[in-house]
């Protein structure tokens, strides 16, 4: 069966435009175990493609040269049964999915899953904003109070899941003083958000095996959901950690895969050493994630795609969720960007409701976007 027979074979890419869209988080984000302050400003490349007189918007890092080479490509050259979009056009897959869903007048989640929702789609999510915002404080008690306040900000915004950055002793603080503060903050946040919320920690490879065990033992009372990037992926160390968790009767999941992940990580997950894979949704791409999701499901490995600092990944993750079996939670990095209306998405009781509007469910101010392209963006199109 050909799923693209509804597309006019004469439709071709007429224009590709790109501009950096800029906005702000709701508060400044501090350091993590290996990087300095992340700050309040956010930006991402927003691409608009025009094909068959219709437009699709989304995140894309496509270069001007590659875009020039794509102008004039027909729908039959772009789309395929095997993986939705051919390899040559994967750099613009996000705007292409937005375009295709708009052509069919359905949301991306319905396009990808092939299922029509009879009720509003609600997807579990977590607040990913709890960074090292306390390094200026000498008192652990003050640090705990600050992070408790930040967690409650997220709670009051509707989140019921939280990921806490740990690993202060890796670079920014004395090893044991930083580790002691990590533990105090994790347990302090559990105190204020209550027992029903999910809490995970992310060490950004700032721990070693023994530090990981120490922290997990000292935070056992907080019933962590997962530990992410405890140290760089190592099958021997993860096997040891798995055995130790079982002996300690600690039900903490091991998640990994963001960034420069070890090549055998999926195989290690299939062997039971890693519980969830976290390749970045944007960089790894929807097409690859759809393929990987099917593979992971065969061995019961979960999916928890990384999304931080990308804005558009919030909404793309929520749209992709129903199409990937075992997708646990959407990582949510709250921010606002002028020219993009996100009001169709609402977070309540730990879930984000996804609008049933065509495409990714975001409204882009066309005039605002056009002005930005004229000011600082680029346009690839046929020239006469």
C-alpha cells in the first residue's frame, strides 16, 4: 500500500527559509556536572519549507548549501514507504512532518501513529530545569531551600515529575562536599513535592561507580525513578551497578544515551544493563527513533528521548510519544519565544495535553517570521 498517493506528484520544494528564533526560559539555568551556567536565553533554527503552495515549520539545522540542493525536489523523491522520508532529506524531516500533517489536516501524532484519538491526547512529562543554581551559597540548608523553591515552581505549573542535576563534586565543588549537597537536595525536593511525584537524577557522567552507589543508598528514601548518565557508558560498570541495585533492593532504573554515547549502548540495553535509551530527539531524529522504538520494544527497553535547550523538542516529543512503544516521559524545558504561540499545549497534573490542530500544533506568526528572515535569516529558492 502506498501511503503517499494523496500527494500531488507535481508538488516540489519551492522554497526553504531559516532563521534563529530567540527567547527566554522562565528563570536562569545554572551549571551541571561538566558545564558552566546554561543561562536564561534560548535559541533554535526554525525552518519553513514551501511545497505545493503549503508551508511546514519546525526545527532544522539544514545548511544553506544543502537547502539549495533540495530546491525543486518532488514529493516522490522526498517521501518513501520504508522510513517516511529518504535519507537525503532527513535534515529537514521535522518541517516535512509538519507539512505532511498539515496537508492531511491532522496532528503529527495521528500521522505517525496511524491512530485517531477519540479524546484529547495527554502525555506524561517532567520538569528538567533543576540545575546547580546554588553554587553561590555556602550553606547546604540554603541550597536545599532554593532548589525546593524551584521544584515547587514547577509543581505549581502542573509538573508532577522532576529531574535533578547532580554531580556538584565533579568540577564545581569539593568532591565530598558536593556529593553531600547532591544528596541533601534530592531528599529535600522529595520532601516538598510529596511521594506521588516522579524524581530522577542526572549526573552528566560526573560520578564513578562507587559514588553512584553511595548517592543511591543515601537517597533510597526518595524512591528515585532513574539515574541518568551516572558515568560514561561501560558495560562492566553497569553490570556491577545492576547487581548491586538488586542486592540492595533498590528499584532505580538506569538510563543513558544522550550526547556522545558508546556505540554498543543499544546492545547493552538489550542485555538488560540499561533500562532506557535517551538519544536526543532532534539530533537522532524522528525517523531513526521510530525504527529504534520498534527494536527496543522487542526486549522491553524503554525510550526516554533527551530534550534540553531546544524549545521545539518539547512539542515534537509530545507529538511523537504515541508512535514509540515504551516512551516513558517527555523531557520539558519550559521557555517562551516571540512569534510562536504555544497556548495549545497545557500542562496539568503531570501531563501535557496536545492540541489536535494540524502539524505540530504551534502557531507561527508568519509576518514576524518573515521579518526575522529578512533581518538575519536566509532563503533558498529557484531564481529566474
